[in-house]
């Protein structure tokens, strides 16, 4: 059967066919950023080439997971790492690791946690929607503290005989890479800090699971976050990996447990991670993307992003009915971006209309926004895209 699908004479799909076009799906320039809803980011050419090379051979997945995890752990300074099918899958498998460990019967039983420690503590004020990723393992989320605060003493007192882990929601440190107007960060003095949570966990023998999200820049911050807790989960799309890529890093015994609950069933168990499958190309892409992220000239990356920023900013000068606010960032993976406030009465349309017209036009451009404001990001643009975005925006705003 392999010859049936690999023989060139039997190939139904020649190289170069645009399947977006064939399916009637609109292909767009991405000025939204690395969003799941638009397919993530890149991956850049080097990562795509690594995926293509990987697709030409087969491997023992156990060996690939072992070597790829060691590679990531070495870059980040952690004991171990395990590549997953996204950051959300990393959270689910982390919870499963803390509940079932490497016990075959327990792994097979999940999400039924009868007879297991299955409570995961989270600060109520800091709770986020991604808690459901932990609940998918069978965990019970226990809120600690109140709507406005949580103290170290409250978190420690909440630890009981059924506590499997402490969950620390994103972001771990202040508003390091948060966008204006997003949820208040845990830099709030009324919340337990990640460092205190990690200490409380260690002193009580309770592992801490951290959602590291997109905390991948600067590199020393990336390593700091990766090393602060027992299990730290990241998304791969923020540094050029696949949209469906992620990983968890941390304590070796817990990483081995996360792997044991995964889709390859290394211990023979059919873990809850079976539906969280990754293919070999995706794993290689995650390695290639992180390797590239740690080797690239980030000053050059930021300089190019700022050049794109100025192209669009300058094109919007003199356009009536809008107010352009520059967000100059060097402390976030996405770099600088533009916020454009729309006077709908003067312009005759609101930001949502602008977003839709940019998407429906030719070329199609994805931007984010609604109401009285839209944003334009530049880190996901390809060469020449900034000039196209600038022209399209001027045309839409002038129409």
C-alpha cells in the first residue's frame, strides 16, 4: 500500500496546487499576530524546510521524544522536556502526570480519579479559562482566596490530603508581555507570586504547574519562567513553531509521567493523551523553531519589525477620523504594534467595519479589533506585506 501513495505516477496532487483556492477558503496576510483563530504563526522557511526533510523518513517516536526533549531541556536549563500538541495539551498532560504519575492502572483509569489525589489549587482571582485543560484530566479545581486577593497563608492552608498540584495561571511575572487593556496580571500584590507559590509547593511536597504561555522573550526571561516551577507549559507558535505545537518542561520524574500519559503509550497504558497526537514533522518543527529562536539575531528581528511598523504608521498620517497610538515594545516576542482609534461618526464606519473590509478585500488582510479600535501587528508579516497592508488600510479608511 505504501507504493500506492508514494509513487509519482499515482500522485493525485501535484506540487504547487493552491488548496485554499481549491476549497474556496480565503487566504490572507496576517497582521493579527500569532493567534490560534487564524492558524498561529509562520512557521518560517527554515522550520518548513526542516518539516519537509523530516517527512521523508520515519522514526521510532520514543527515540524522537527522548532526543527532542533533551534538546529543549538543554536550551532552557531544565531537567527534562516533552513536546506536545499545543500548550493546552501540555496543561492536560501535566495535570495527569501529577494525578496518575506512571502508574499503569491509574493512567488507564483517567479521567476517573477514584482513589487518587486529584485536587488542583488555583487562586480564585487569578483563575483563567484554561483551567478546563486541567479538568480534562479528571482533576477537580479548588479555588483559593477571594475575588480580590489571595495570601501565602491561604494557599498553604488549602493544601490537603487530596491535593495533587498547585496551578499558576498565565502570566507568571507582572504584565511582562501583556497588551494594554488585558486582564490584570499577577504582579498584583494581592496575589501570591509565582516564586512564593513554587516555594510553598516545594515545602509541602506539592508540584506546581505553570502556564508559561508566550513568555519566550527576552531569552533570559524565557529560561527564568521555564525553570521556576515543577511543570511549565508553553505554546510553540510564539517563536515560529506550528500552531498545534507546544511543550512542557521541568522535573524529570514529572515529565516522564506526562509522557507516560501521552499518545504513544510507552508503558502500555492508553492514556488520556491518545487524542493529543503529534506527528514526527511537528516534533521536528518544534525543535527547529526553538533552535532558530535561540540562534537568531533578535536585534535584527526587532529592527525589521519596526521598519514594517513605520511603513504602516507613516501611511496613516493625515488620514482623518482616526487616532494612531504607537505601542513601542522591545520586551515582548511580538515587538511594536499600532493601535488605531476610530471616530465612527467622522469616518462613517467603526473598527469592526474596517476589520471586515480589510478581510474581504484583495489582497485579504487580517487585523484585530472592533468597536472604536483596531490593532495592527507586524511580527507575522512576510517580506513586502507591510507595504500591502499600508495601501489597503489607506484605501479602506478613505472609502
